[in-house]
């Protein structure tokens, strides 16, 4: 039974470490997490009196979230709303199965903030790959559910390529938006 418990704990630890790959503060994204060993924080005591960290302490040391800095082209504007703090925690894009009609909107909180709406290379928004005016009709191709901010991959109807890209959910409307004034 002790052997099974040890194997189960190791398996759990391996899964946690794989999931926490990008969550260790002070490390570059993608760097493996660092497990700190502190005295008196574990649940197993060695013969010399030192404590081994228990699962709770390991989780505490590795699952702290951080905001990841992303290098972006200088023409990529800041968003007027919070973006996802850690892109490694974002969801996997899936085919869109919702409404067929959608439009780009540059209106946020009742104010036109983007008369020209930008489409990006990914949910990381490293560079602008296409643009269309507020009110342009789009076809949603993919949806990505994320912890803070969802994204859609859209195709601008009737536009010449490049006419596809990702944009944050607040810039997509499922009702034709009012004209820009």
C-alpha cells in the first residue's frame, strides 16, 4: 500500500509540474518550475530532522500566477480592458458553432475607441495582420475561451487578403452596431 501511495504522489506531482510549466515567478516563460525546499514545511521528516516538502507546499511554490510580458510591434495599441495575464493558461481554439452573423465593433463602454478595428496574429497580439472599419461584417471561424479575455478568429466578409485574424471578444458584436459618429 505504501508503494502505491508513493507512486500516486509521484504521478500527481508530475502532472502538477507539467501543468505549472509557465507559472513560476521570476522565470522566463517556458522555463521549468523551481521547487523550493524549506525546513518545517513538509509532512515527512528525515532522520537528520529536515522536512521534505509535502504536496501542498510544492503546489504553493509552483502555482503562483504572474503577468507575462509579451514583445509586441509598436503599432499594437493597448487594450482598454484587462488582457489575459498568462497566455500559457489560455484555452485551445475550437471551431465556432454559434451565430453566423457578426460584426466588428470599435465601441467599448458606449464610446467609439477604434474606428478601425485591428485583427491580430494570435491571442498574444504580437502584430496587426488585418484591419477593417467599425461595423464591417465578419465570419467567426474559431473561438478561444480564456481565463480573463476570450478571443475570436474572424474573416472579414468581402475583403481582400489579408482578411483573417484574432481579436478580443469585446470587439465582436452579434448585432449590427450603430454607425460610427
